[in-house]
């Protein structure tokens, strides 16, 4: 109950047009408590009632209902392995006639994660048609929330285990229109309103990487493309870096890596003031995208000289070759290779700080999420934001995004209010 109240208090700055929850008691009661707290906030003009939807029901695992984890493993070890590593192939064999293509006498194969993804898609289609351009709160369960996030941005059921969803966390998704239009993940698994700096580690093995975008520069503020021009932090950027440093001061860091450009290096150095003895190393492959002839120009100027290319950059970024600069595939290849080298060289149970840039961070995160270069606008990276990625089995297993684009330490509430300027 207390955690639900904390969620409601964190969301009091927002005015919701609708609130939906699963009909199951644990979710519905949570939604009612949150709604009551929101109604006490100054932003709420009226009390928004909680509506229930069966499309927000939790994943159905009928053969494991009531079992402990160890009991489920003992009952079906191969099934549990698939559940953890290949959830899109995980099935339960239920009584009944086999469906088309299945061997007779085997019963009916039920694919829980695949079915949940279809349920999530149905929820989005209905919700987006009913609430265009509105702010909606959705309260559900671990599995359905993962599925909602994945389906919104085009991740498949094979990525189901890549996302962490803590109890009473906050996710923020920005839809550009109806189903099938663009979606941006603004933040995932925010828990600082619960008194947690970062989500706890679930594994005793593997490394944790804290991916941070540098603080604001004056060119960010002006929407001037900076690319690989070495622009330092402005006063706001220094303040953001100091707030990130305070936020992470009690997090034990074992190593730190930065792009060699001034803005991420300055950000990393400020954060490391609370972590004496941690050496900061440069990784040239983490430099920002080379914008070529766009560098140093305002977006308005680029729109005058390169209108078609700028429009393509906004709509289909993977198709653009920057004049005398890079294309997104080049940035993707070098930044992902650098990231994987960092993971490969990290020891078990170590935590590393990686500070880089907007496009570089987005390429890394799209790779982690199983997305493609054309999807970079689906992920937001605010100035001074912190993202947490665990590798429980190193590169041999899938990563887990524990939290994405945390900006609550910057003092503007749960929404990312950092500069929307150029890269």
C-alpha cells in the first residue's frame, strides 16, 4: 500500500485522462490507491475513475500455478530453460486436441508469451483508438507490462526477458498517433520514488553497466548540431553532471569508460569525484556520430540547405549518409563493438560507468533491446540520464535492461525535461 501511495505522489504533477488496470485484485487495488493520491495533487482537476480491462491480465502459466521456482524447474527443466532463454518457443502441453501442424496424441500446445504479446497488441489497438492525444495511466503486472512495452516499439517475444519490471515502478511511453505509428520509450522501470537509487541486482554473476549521456552543452540548448566538434558542458550541463554524481555517489563503481570528447569526459570526471581510485579510460569508438557538413549548423539552417536529408533523418535515419560524415550503420557498428568489448573485459559482479552521446547511446540500447538502426528514435536519452544494463551471463546470455533513461535525480519529476536539442 505504501509503495502504491508513493507512485501516486510521484505522478501528482500529471493530469490523467483515463486510468486502466487489470481486474485482478493486486493490480486494481494498486490503481485505486494511485488514483486517490493523484486526485490530491494540484494538477488533477477531477478524480479519474479506474477502469478495468481483461487485456491487462497477467500471463497465464496454468501448469505452474502455485509452484515455487524450484518446483517448476523440477517438473519441466527443459520448459523452464526455454522460458528463461527462448520465451518465444516456450510452451505448455494442455489437455485437448492438437492444433494444425502438431502431432496427434500430444495434446494442445499453449505458448504463454506469444499469446500474451497478442493480448498486449489488442490492448494497444483499443486504447489508442479510444484515447488519441491523451495521457493514460496503465496499471498491470510484470509479464503484461513487459509485453506492452515490447509490442509498442516492435520488440518480439524473444526479448520478453530483456526488460525488468519492479513492483510499483513507472514506465513512460510517448505515442505519436495510433497503433503502428511511432513510439518513444522515454523511461523504463523508474524506482527512485520508492527510495531506490537503482534496481537491485538479481544475479550473483555478470557485470552491470551504467550508461550515461553527457550533460547539456550550449549547442544542445540552441539545437545546433555538434557531432564530433568538441563542445564543453554549459552551466546547466555541469549542474546535471553534479546531480548525476550525487545520485550515483553510493553506487560502488569498479571502472569507467568515456568518449574522449570534452562533454562526456567532463561529465564522467564530475561523477567520479565521489569514487576515488576509479580510473577513467577513453574509448574513441564512443565518439558521437560524425555529422560532417551539418556540424556547427542550427537545425533551421540544415533545413534550408538539406531539407530532404533532414526529413529522412527524422523519419528514416538509417537511410541518411551525412555529407562528408558518417551514416548510422557505421556508428552502430563501432559503438556496439566498443560496448561488447567493455562487457567482455568486465569481471563478474563489477559495475562500470560508460559515458557517451545521444546517437551512440541510442545505438547501444537499440542493440540491447533487439531493435535495429532505423529504431533509434524509439529510445530517449536525456542529458545527464542514467541507464542500467546487467549481463548476468556476459555476452553468452541476454542482457537485462534494469532501468532506462532515469532523469528523476535532475529535479524535474518523473518526466524527462532535458534539452530536446540536436545531437
